[in-house]
C-alpha cells in the first residue's frame, strides 16, 4: 500500500538530486532489465547496484533488504531544492549516546553492534502482540525513499535520504485497542557492545526511550527506517531499525529499536527525564520557543565550511506544515 504525500515543499527529482547521482541513476534505469539478474548476485554487490547513490561505498546487506531494495519507490518525498548531505557527513557526525557523547564516537565505536539477528517486540494495548524477527516485520512493507530534513535540538541540521516504511501500517497490523493513547519505543541495551551504557559519567538512563502520541505516530510522515542513501542503515545511524519523525527535534528519532509498546499513559522519555525544563515530550521544531540555553531561530545546515557556516532560518515544524492540525488545541509554548 502506497501513501503519496505531496508536501507543500515538494519539488521535482532533478532539483534535489546531485547531477552525478541523477545521471548514474538514469543509466541504471536504462539497464533496468539487469535488476532481475541482480537477485542472483551476492548480497553486497546487488545492494550497491540497485542504489542511485553511486558515491556511497558498498555495504553487505541481508537478503531481505536486497529483495526489498529492487522494489523501492525512490524519492517518494523530497524537501524542495535543498541539497542532500554527503554520505560522509551523515555517517560521521552523529548523536548516539550509547556509543559516547561526542559526534565522532558513534562512527568510531558502533561497528561492534550486532544487528543480525534482530528481534522487535510489539506489545501493550494491542490485540495482536508479538515478537518479530526484523525481516518478518519488514516483509509486508514496501520500502520508500523519504528525503527529510533532520533538525537537532542543538541547532544543526542535515537533509538525509531515508529508506523506510509507514509506522502507522506496522501499528495497525498489531490492532491497537481503545487503551492505546501513546506509543513507547525502546533502544537495545547491550553494555558489552555499547560503551556509553557502561560509562558512569553518562547523563542518560538506559534504555533510551522515546514516545509519540497515537495520532502523531499514525501521521504518514512518521516512518521506521532500515536504510539510507540507497543502502542498509549504518550502525551509527541506528541500525537495523530507527524511527524518523522529521517535524520534531532529532532526539525523538530513536535508534536501534527493540520494543514498541502501545500504552495508555504518556511515556517518560529519556531526554525529558534527564532535563525536563530543556527537553519536552513533544519537541516539535519551533523557532518561536527557545531552548533555555540557546535560540532556536536559526540552524547550521551541514555540511558548512570555514568560509560559509551555512546559517539558515529554522522553520515551524521543520517545514512540514502538514502536521500543524495535530496541534491546533495545544499551547506549543507550554508543551514544548
Ligand atoms: N538510541 C538513541 N537514539 C537516538 C540518539 C541517542 O543518543 N540514542 N540521539 C538522537 C539525536 S539527539 C539525534 S539528533 C539523532 C541523530 O541521528 P543521526 O545520527 O542519524 O543523524 O538521533 C537520535 N536518536
Ligand atoms: Mo539531537
């Protein structure tokens, strides 16, 4: 089932795609007959060749991902004429506190994370709870590429091409009951492989927990991602399964998810628990509500350079105006 979202910021593919990538994709499509034959190649090779991102290094991927990739709907959502961040920027400048507090820690340390096999528990207020092998969770889904802005609460942002599927569809399959008012997500706990979880200095409690109100979770812009840049998700970006909610600050987009629970009470989320006056449950991108320690009026769009730090205005809901209706009854100053 395909959901077509025409965002107010929609544009033509050629406006968002670097020319080299656009051209390589076209030559790839010209060889479209070759795609069927790719199924017979080793996974790493097939995963690379089915991708329009010619500049991205090859990655080994499980069969289920390679199979899905050949039927991916490319560029289902694009962000106007804004440039996609280079793969290197999106994979070397990360927040993933399980691997340490510095931007370079996840790329340096997340290689040890074991993502196969991976099990996701769906439980709580649902008629059909279950524990799923990741490939079974993904099996009924069609992969879509969604090129979204990601705005971190710290004041930087990037444009990232995710590969994922509708969170709403996954939730509907579990058949939420009348008690389901919120969705609670949990990240893996594995202190042996996640050094940040061993550190006595971490300001966060584990597991990392995030949450959405039910109607937010059902919004078509909310996705679960399994890939980016036409390939499997790198560990530092939250492999093998992460949430992406582009109208909220980046910390809502929880990585390496092992549990999705439908609950009646608003979940106590990690950043809200650590500093409730700085980080709220809603965390909608909002230039009118400053963080207590800095302004949210502008953002640093990455990659910048020494000569051009690339400071741009931050937009309400990160430019995703189509979610405004979810908050028409909410005082966004109080519920930040
Ligand atoms: N489990 C977990 N998820 C997480 C985080 C984290 O530390 N742990 N950091 C969040 C923050 S603050 C941001 S900005 C985004 C960054 O995603 P990226 O590294 O893929 O750009 O991941 C979010 N998801
Ligand atoms: Mo963030």
